[in-house]
C-alpha cells in the first residue's frame, strides 16, 4: 500500500526550520545509551533534512518522567551525544523544552544546524495534548516532521499537536514502518505466513483477527496456544490460560476456517512442573498434557512443522515468541523458527518488543527484512487501527 501522507520529500525544506518528533526513548545505564537502535533509525531523515539545508530541531520523550520538572536520570543529553557520535555531526543540546531558553535556542538555529531539546515529558500537559504545548512547539519552526513511529499511536502534544499550526509531514522511518506493516494486508507476496506467539490471547486478539483476513497460514505458539487448546477441548494442566477468552479463541478458529486461513497449533509441547531456570523439560503431545505440568515451549514435532511452513512462505510476519525464550532450555522453539525465517528468501517482518529481543539474542537481526522499531504502534497497525500521529499529517 502506498503511504497516503506527505513526507519530507514532498515539501520544500531548504532554508526552512523544521521541528521533528523522533523516538529517542533509548535504554540508559549510568547515563550511557545501551542500545542505539532508535537513534540510528532516525538518521536517514536527519541526514536528508541537513543535506537539503534545513535547520533541524529534534524533540522526543525518554522514559516515564513524573512530569512538571526536570529529572536528571531522564535527560535526552545522552541520546543527543549518541546522535553526534553516530553521524559525526555537530549536535547542540538545550536543557529546556518549553521555556525562554528553548525558544532562544530554536531562534538561533541556522540552516544545517541540529538542536536537540530536552525531554518533552518534563511537562505533564504534553501527554494530554494540551494546545498550549502544541502551539509552543509549532512556534519554534516552519514545518513539523513526525518520524517517531514508536509513539505515533499516542495522541500527545509533541506527536500530533504541531500539525494543527504548521505544515506536517512524515519522515522516512515513519513512512517505511507504515508502508511495511500495512503492506502485509494490502498485497503480500504469497504464501503469506503469520506467526503469532507470546503470552496472552487477550493482548493479541485484534492482531489475530486482522491477520486471519490476510494470511494464508497462521501459526500459533507461546502461552496463548493453551487457551486455543481449551477451545478445542484439550486439558492444559497448569499452562498459562485465560478462561474468559476460550470462546473468542474458538471464534477465531471458526473465522479462519470460513476465510480459508489455515491455522497451525502446536502438536507437541515442552512442559515443566514449575516455572523456572531449574525446571526439567518433558515433551507431551498437545492432547496429553498432564494436570501437574505446564507448557513452556513448542515441542520438536511442532518445531519441524512450523519451520517447514515458514520455509514455504514468500512473506512472513512474526510477533510473539514460541515459548519462554528468556530461559535457555525453553528458547529452542523460538530460536528454530527464527532461524528458519532468517535462512529463507522470504520477506520477513518482525514486530513486538519481546520478539525483537529474541531475534537480537539469537544474533539474527541482520537477516530479517524489517524489524519494527515500535512495539505498541506496530501492534495497532497490525490490528488495522489508524495511528493518530499519521492521521494528523498532510494528505499526499
Ligand atoms: P511481544 O512483546 O513480542 O509482542 P509478548 O509480550 O506477547 O510478545 O509475549 C512475550 C512473553 O511471552 C515472553 O515473556 C515469554 O516468556 C512469554 N511466553 C511465551 N510462551 C510462554 C508460555 N508457554 N508460558 C508462559 N509464557 C510464555
Ligand atoms: Mg511484550
């Protein structure tokens, strides 16, 4: 699906001042960025704007400040320093966002300059999309650019606000994320195989529901499989289960059948008598899980079945690990499926915080076609929802 909003390519930015919302919500340890993925992801748009001769003002949130007042542990300075280190550009930092100091720093921005403002969430009103916040941020620049895909699902002041006052367009990261994650519903190369796992059916029901509309095969793993087993009348012992969602799980199975989407559920499971590093894994077929055991990972027969399905795919979308991958002995199913996807020629699109963590843990990130930088935002797109940040931009 073509992106339907204007991007930085569609607007003249030369000699203009641009305020761009990025997602520099990076993990920090002792004031140092421990994973710079999100800073890297913003660089293509920053580079483009700089090369076009725009003056660039960057803003982001970081962590969860209590609001109304600076918190030294959550300053954006380390992210600004990381941007300078990664690009070699001179990057200015201003330890203010909404006050006179920030206004003066923004006023001094010249073409080609890069200025990073302090954490937008050091003011509570930002999260409520207060018009005063929006007006203030818009007053700093001629053009608003949204490239913070990870927060594009939040209708907050720095995400949607400035679009009401100055022309608002998308950056390259936002465009690519939306294009990729909506593309699997518009016109995927087939067969399109979706792999959904993780802990709960309740948190993924919208994802499953929408994927069934598009996928040729839907593979289900992880803790959510056990609620599906209950819908099929199996007993699941002490496995993770959501009794209130059995009926919805059953409806999903019926919907898939009606839509011609093949659903694959685990045929065997690695189980344990308790949840822990020291637990001993024992394999049981899905209709034979003992009352005193819980499913921790997909079993070897299932792993083979799932890997075969993935190998035949032209497009794979994956969200949610196949088992408790944080414990090595229960990470085998997740790792095998991840390797099958990585080794295949298919277009592979990965979304979701824990799935991305799993892929990084196995060192397979470079072999995937696209790894989404947004957890919540990617899930909302896959559920078929519109993102408020994107909605607020100018139509192409
Ligand atoms: P994502 O962040 O990729 O969307 P989720 O948050 O839905 O994924 O799920 C990830 C969690 O699911 C992991 O912490 C993992 O341990 C857990 N999980 C996977 N399989 C099981 C299982 N069989 N029993 C309990 N928890 C599970
Ligand atoms: Mg998660």
